[in-house]
C-alpha cells in the first residue's frame, strides 16, 4: 500500500527520461460538475480529460473591488486541475474571485499532467500568467498550489520572474523540502533504475521532488521565500506522501505555516484528502479572502480516509 500510495499520487504515468520538449500544457475548458471527493474527481477526470474545474477559466471574468486579484490554481503530480480543484474552484468563484487553472507537464500520449520536468512545467505556468492578467486587467494574481503545484508556484516566483506578478502564494500539502518517500527515495538515485522500472512507475517529476534533489536544493537556496509575496502553507502531520511532514513548512522569516490538526485535532486528513477537506478549505478561505473570514468547523476525519478509494479509482 505504501508504494501504491507514493506511485499513484506522485509517480505514475510519467517517463523519467523524457526531455522538456515532450512536456505539454493545456488550458481546460470543458464544463464539468462540482465534486465533493478526491476519488470522485479522479474518476470523472479519467473519463473527461478536458474537464475544467467548475467556474474556472472564464476569460470574461473581471475582478471586483473586494477581490481585485484573480486566483491561479496549480494541480499536483499525475493529476489535473479538475482532479485537485473540482470543489475549491467553484467555492472561490462563489466568493467573487476570478479563477483560472492550467494543466501542465503532461506527456502527449497521456491524459494526466504534472509528470514531466518541473522546470518545463514552471515555464508553462509562467507563460500562462500574463494571459490571465491581460484578460482580467489585473496587475497581480494569487497562487494556490496543491502538492507539486505549490513548488511550481514557488519556482515561477523565485526563478522565472513572476515575483512582481504574484501577491499571495498558498501551498496545500506542499513538498517544500521534498520527501524521503518512506525511505524509498535513495532507490531513485541508483543509475539506470528509474528507466528500468518503466514510465508507469516513476516519473521525472517524482524524482525531482525527492528531499535533497537538485531542484529542491535550488528552490530553497538562500531562503525559501521572495520579498513582497505573502506565503502560507496548509499541511497535515498525517501526510501519506511527504515525510517528514515538517518538510511541508517554509523556514524563512515571515512565512506562515498551518497544520490542520493543530487547529482541529479530530481532523486527521492526509495528502490525498487535503483539497477536499472542509476544514482545510475553510482555513484556505481565511488566507485568500481575509476580508471575509469564516469560522472553520472542526469535524472528525479518520486517519487514512479516502486513500483506498483514490488508489482504486486511479487504477480502475
């Protein structure tokens, strides 16, 4: 189960030897229903690869005075914008935000995204940001990234010139300092092993998210934040993918790090469930929309909830 969890969420569907030229991005536009669970979103996305998160990517949307910045949603590994933001996107739209999302880092032969070289994925996102700003007339936007998407957002800000275009960054289950993947991480560094196990087991993006990888070291060199951008992480001490869970947190002065269980001990949500966890969503609202806060409602979420359903759905 441990290996299945790691591979399903962060590794399956990619090619470790694939070059940047093989990576593709898509701005999804097909109408799709609101979903309430990660498993439901994954299943729908498999059958409808062009699905956009509900109420996202309306290029006619204009920000209002209460919400002057559009929000860009960045999905995780071996996933899509719909899979990860099928509930968050319409939630934000209902609050008055202009919401946008891009599927990045996909192989031409697959329908999932976020498996290819993260540097190329970052460039795809960086190229999308001016399009969002031009369409909405805004000068800056906010980024919400889930899992790999959180680090893609940080990379775009720190290394690809988007610092002046981004006001707020929020990472859900962010692999800020990578993961040791239950001690399996050193295996990925064995010469030839990644290629030998095949494209459906380990992806380029997975290897690049290992704790201590060249990408992770470069991303955090000289500090993990950029002046002028507000940074907040929302994570879980029960994360099934990021170990140790303390690697979610940013370490530079001024960054805010929130653990769901520190605010609601009964909520043991992990990596899989974070985008669909009601308490995490309410924490997110209070960060992205501080002028209209809500009182998060603590409820019980058992340890391991949703893992089996997502793994089965992704491999059915």
